[in-house]
C-alpha cells in the first residue's frame, strides 16, 4: 500500500490476447486525454499511465484499494466489449508486482523479441503523454523515472540487447566484425530477393556510405534502387563493382552459382585481398561455397545468418535471467521507497512546526540576550537548528518506516502526538 | 626502489590484462579498473626507468634484462595509445599481457653492465638506444595486434562468431598494424643510422651478428611497409609478416644478446 492507495497494472499483451483483440483495445495518442478522464471518473484512478503498443495495452494506475476491477470494466466499456469476453485475456498486478511488471516491460524482458530496444522509447513516450495530460503525480512521476533508469541499467549491465536475433541484425553484426564502423562502407545488392532487401535496410540504418543495386534487367535495378535511394548498375559491370565494394548482398532467383571461385579469384587479387563480405541469401546458393576459402573473401549464407541469430537469442535468454534478478530486486526497493514518500507531508508538517517553534524561541531569547554580533547570532542559529534536527531525527525515521509498511494509522498517531508536543512547547 | 616499481608495474599489467580479457560481463567498473591498472602499470614502469636513468646517468639498456624491460614499457605505452574506436578492451588486455610477460622475463634475466661511461656518454648512444627500442616496441605491438587480427580472421573464416563481439574489427586491427609497422620501421631506421654514427665515433670495426640480424629484420619490415603502404596489400599476408618478423627478432636477437650479455659490436 502507498498510503491509502495501491499501485496496479491492468492490461493484455501478445502472451494473453490475439492480435485482433489487441487491435480493438489499442488507444491512439489523440484519444489519450479522453481515456485518462474516463479512468479518473469511472475507475477512480488518482494517477495513471497508458501504454499502448502493437503488442500490449496496459494501464498503470494508483487507485483506492480493491478498485482495480474498475479499470478492466472501463477498458471493456470504452471499447464496446463485454467484460466476460475480455477478462480471460486481462491480467492484473498489484503493489511490488505491478512495479516489477513495469520494469520488465520497459527492460524488454516481456517483449515479443527479447531485448528489442523500441519498447523503452514507447514507455518514455507514454510517460511524456501522461505527463502532458496531467495524469501523473507524486507517486507515479518518480516511479517512471526509476523505470527508465532500471531499463537503462538492464541494457548496460547485461547483454540483453547486444546479440543479433534477426537476419538483418546478423548481417550488420558480421559486417561490423569485419569493418567496424559501417559509415564509410559501400554495399552492393545483387538481386531483388526479400531477405536481401531486409539486410540492406539494416545496413542502411547503420549509415553505409553507398548502396549499389544490380539485377538481371537494368530497369528492375533502377526501380529497386529508387526504393532505397541507391544507385543502379548494369549487371555487365558487376565484376568491376565487386572490386570496389566492401559488402555484397546476393539475393537472386538464379538456380546456379553466379560468383564462382574462378570468377572471384582475379577480383580478389585486384582488391589486394582487402576483405569482401559476401552475404548469400539465395536458395539455391548463388555464391560457390569454395569462394570462402580464398584470401579476402568471407562468404556467409542464409543458414549461417540463422545460426548467428539462434546464438544471439540463446545469449539474450541467459542475459534475461540476470536481468530478472536485477529487476526483481529493484522493484521491491522502488515500491518501498514509493511507500515511504507518503510520509513526506507528515515530515514536512513536523519540520515546519519545529522550525516555527525554534524561531519563536529565538525571538523570545533575543530580548534577554541583548545586543549580539552577527557571528554570535550565527552560532546560536546553527546550534538551535542542530538541536531541533537531532530532536526530530528519530521521529522522521519512524515516519518513513511506518509509511513503508503502509501503517497509515501509526503515521496519523505520530503526527498528532508530535503536533500537540510542539504546540504545547509553543504555548 | 627500482625493483619495487617494476614489481608494481608487473602486477598492474597482469591485473589490467585480467580485467580486460576475463569475461566478466559488460560492467562499466571492470572496464574502468582495467584502464586504471594499465595507467598505473605504465606510470610505475616509466618511473622505474626514470629512476635508473637519474641514478646512473644512462638509459637502462646496459644488460639484456633492462633492455627487455624497456621494450615492455614501450608496449605498455603503446597499449594505452593504440585504443581502437570501438571494442578495444580485449586487444588492450592482450597487449598488457605481452608487456607483463616481457617485463617478467626482463626481471628474471641476468643484470650487471660491463660498459664504461665513455662508451655510454657518446651523443649517438641515447638516440640509437631510444630509437631502436621504440622500433622494437612498435614491432612488438604490431605482433600483438596481428596475432589478434589472425585470430579474428580465422574465426570469421570458420564462421565462429562467438566471442568476437569484444574484439575490434579486422579493418581496425589492420589499420593499427600498419601504424605500428610504419612507426617501428622509421624508428629502427633512425636507430640503425645513429648506431652507425656511434660505431664510427668509437672506431668500431666490422659488423657483429646483432647488426647483421638487425639489417635483415630492417629489410623484412621494409618489405612489409612496401606491400602495405605502397602496394595496398591487406589482410593475412601483412599480419603474417608482422608475426614472423617479431618472432624472428625475438629468437635471433634474444639468443645473440643473451650470449653477448646484452652488448653488441
């Protein structure tokens, strides 16, 4: 419990709901304001955050105890669904489990592609949108800041996002092992196969200097080049371009080897054995396997890329286990610190009363002490301040402990007893 | 004091190598600890060399132990300077290990100079010694970089990418190797020229085995520079030239200098 309230998360995701239901429940940014109001009015949320992506629709909210049902009902009603049809797909988490769930989501431990980086951006965006609609307050603001910091820690302290899990990223990883920075690299795409396009997209996203495109017919090459903002080259000049590029992605429908050992040997010699990465995504293969044996040639086919992706996924799964431990630990800590924040108004009141009493006493004493130098006044001021600080130290600690364990009654008693103590002193 | 500083340097090189090579996960403090140890090692090592230079008024190359320790210092400094833009941790660890091994060997080898001050006080001597040792250190760095290059290449050829994530790319290693070989070649050339001046100033007649071996090695590295810089050759062949060149240097010069107690005519 956080004071009289509880933190809950209610939603559905790719594990619990089919895509058509996720589509129906998805919330567009334009309608967020309407939903924040609806949640406040019908589900009694005090603070809330809506995370709507293609894989999940989740509401994180601060509500009065045992009112989380209201969020599910609201979601069903707002999207024209019966609660009975929705409830089997909905999950609800409370307290530290809700915090842990948010941390797992932001750290990409609950994503369809484990460790994908987009979700953190989506959580940040949801945070900004909720803030813009005034839906966040003194509990969820710090919770979301902590969420972003935990997600960043997970990414920096584990390998969750480091290894490739798709053909495109495997191609990029390979290219990086050979060339490091890809910004000064030239890429040649031979053929118009779908996988070839995907790999080239990934390479382009890393800022390669130039992309050349060649297909059997020059017109097709020109059309394909336009899609990528690339340059089309005639197939007859392929060899001379192979002497110049760093990476060649081969993805044609030819049924035979286009790049044979005999054809590649003089090309590699002219390149002075500068490395050439040949990514052969064609089935059947278009680059003869024995080209890989030549100095300077590195031939990787579709199975090799799959193997890199599989290894990457295995490594991410190992990293995910480490991340789960970190997230669980941080969730408990965060929830306790959120609870402790409910003591803040009580502590503020105590320190305010104490400060008022100190200043009153100082004023009273000023007449008795007569003329004091600024130094002497400073010493007395510091001394009384230190005395009151020590006096309040245990009470503040006690208030935080009571808040952390959710003992609102104890907190109220402490505040009352202290207020009367201070007031007695003042009178 | 001198020995204590060298021992500190040795331990710090080992710690730096351990932090950087051991797979302790991507924790930022491991990387910082590795760098801190490398800096400590180089500072301690250079202080030890400075101490001897100040105490004895000469560069500490009077015996083979001191000479090997000086090469090791060059590698340590090089490991700090030669950081690739990305993924340079393991490479720096390998170079720190190389520095640690050479420093350890240097500490174990026999000491005691047999040279007179008159020989050492010649103006050509410090130029000859420093340039030659910078050259040899650069070739040692090039050896380390090339060894890592050949390992990366071999894994890419065998399609085993596991573990490559922590190593620099083949391209970065190739460029580092070129820089080391060019600097080493220019320094060795200067060292040989200054050595010639020193020999003629002392009326030394004839060329001893060390000089002949050095000239052969100079030719070897001249070929490497020619192929890489002028011919534009890349990859395995230039890396192999560096590995075989330095191995040959270690074996030939090491054996001759051990027999001659560190000095050559």
